C-alpha cells in the first residue's frame, strides 16, 4: 500500500488534459488592452518628462547666474607678500638675521591666515572695509620702514618699529575677527528676540 504520492500526482496530471475555450487568449488580450492602454499613457508622460527637464535646466541656469553675480560682489583682500624683484633690490627685516626672519615670517603668515578666513557679507562689509583700509595704511608704513632700513641701514629703532608694525597688523586682524563675532552674535540675539 505504500505508494509514492509524487508518482500518483504525476500520473493524474498526464491523464487530465485541460483545454481552454476557443478565443480565450484573444478575449484576455483585449481585456488587458482596455485596462492598460500603453500608447495613451506614454504620450501624456512624454510631455511631463519634457516639462520637468525644462524646469530643471532653467533652475540650474538661474542658480549658476545668481552664484556668479554673488561672487562678483566679494571684496578683494590684500595679501602681504614679497616678490623676488623686491628682495633683489632691497633688504627686509628678515634679511638681517635668522631670528628676525622667523619673526617676520610668523607675523606675515598669521596675517595672511586671518585674511584668508575673513567672510564678508552685506552686514559686515562696512566694518571690514574700515579695518582693511587701516591695514593698508600699516602696510604702507611697513614699506617705508623697509625703505628706511635700506637707506640708513639697520638700527634698533627701525627694527623695533618694523616688528611693532607687524604686531599691530596682527592685532588689528584679531580685533576685526572679534568685532565680526560680536556683530554675528548680536545679529543672532536680535533675530531670536524677534522670533519670541
């Protein structure tokens, strides 16, 4: 009595042949076509795809134009540097001794670093302009001191004045940084009180 069920089912499937009614496949395809009309949907979606592409292209173009116009408004900053021609014609503070060269390089590098970190906006533009004009004045004074160093020769007063000039420029940059932080925090406080 032990028969394999798999064999029984296999024999039963072979003996029974199911036959569909004539035209069943045609009726099924026509019903499927009515429920899912493929040609009509692709045309409506085609116009939506074109419209979405146009919107994306226009938005990217306007973003790039606005970004470019914003970049034109950025203030150009002055970087303290020495050209090779200047070094050939004259001596500077750093040419006098290795210690003075270290001091000069330290201050010049820190001033340039602070200048590179400046973020100018419409709110702080006036303050930054004032500090940068004062920095330009100190830069001109430093050039005069270097010229005096070349004409008269190195002396303690000129060297001390040049170092003081570099220190003053770095202090000026640090004050500007502090002032910008104060402006930013006062703006944030003002905005938070307006929200409340």
